[in-house]
C-alpha cells in the first residue's frame, strides 16, 4: 500500500487529502480448460476470445479499480496453469497472495472435485498474517453452455461451507455474467482483511447475486471465516 497527497489551493486556503493506493496479489486457479484465462481477459480487458490457448506456467494481468474517491485498488492477477506439473510449484506462486479465485467448469463435475483439491493446496501453503485462510471465491464457469448440472449447482452452498469459500457465482466469460460481481465481492473482503477489521463483525449472510440469466434469484453463500 502507498499513500499520495493532493494539495488543493482555493482562494488562498490549502487543504490536503490523502489518497490510498492498494495492491493485492490475487491467484486464479483451477484445472485446465475451465476458463481461467477467459475470465481474466473479460475482467481486465472487457472482451472474450473464442480461441482457446492453455496457460503455461503463470501469466500476469493488472486490473485497476477506483474503489472510492480516495482509494485506488490494483489487482495483480496470477493466472496459474492447471497442468499437473505446475501444482508442484504452487508454493512459489502462492507466496504473499491476498485473495484467490478458484474456477471450475459447471458442465464437468470432475473439475469441481479438482477445485476442492486446489483450495486445500492453497490453504496449506499461504495464509493471512492473522493465520486465517486468504479470502477465496468459487466460480462455476461456462453457465452459458448447455449441459449445466443443476444437481451440482444445488450442492454448492454446502461445498463452500466444507471448503471455506467466502461465496460462489455462476459465471460466463463469453456472455459477461457475474465476472465483475465476483471481483467486487473478493476485493471487498480483501479490503476488510487489509484494514484489520474483524471478520466476524463483517460476515455476509444470505447475500444474493444474479447468476444464470434464466434465474430470477440466485444463491451465493458467503461462508468464509477462520478455519477452526
């Protein structure tokens, strides 16, 4: 975090305002082909590329957000390749992360099982200064596609509780569904952790977000908290 000062001169009077610039390292993890790179491309550059190209190793992107009138948030997004050989290097990749996005393919149940493994790997290798897990949001990606598993969707509340995710969203990088909303939720939690506020005082219970376009209501369980 860095601070900058702005001095305004108005009719011989001076006022000083403090501007805060925060930088957060965010991991984007999950199995090969679940859409991690497409989600980042949509979030950062507001576009979608039909051509699939697997990330090799780790790619980096920067997202700048004007959080409020006095705060700029910069997200350093680490797009980590989902190939098995890169899992052995995750301790290096995860170092100093402040948040994570775990992605799975809503049409492929095996990628949800893998998401649990990615989350366990994350929690075993990095934590906040308080000792708590870093905030993590689960993305059920490709909700625009046919073959969406409704039984799988109905299980995500309990899955988040069991794996200490702060919440989940159905997303589509192609149709731009819930990408910004998921990012905003994660940033909000990272901001709370960064300022040292008590997580128990700022838990979200029953927050609802828009998910799949055909649903008028959705469910996002914000269940992140210290693991006992």
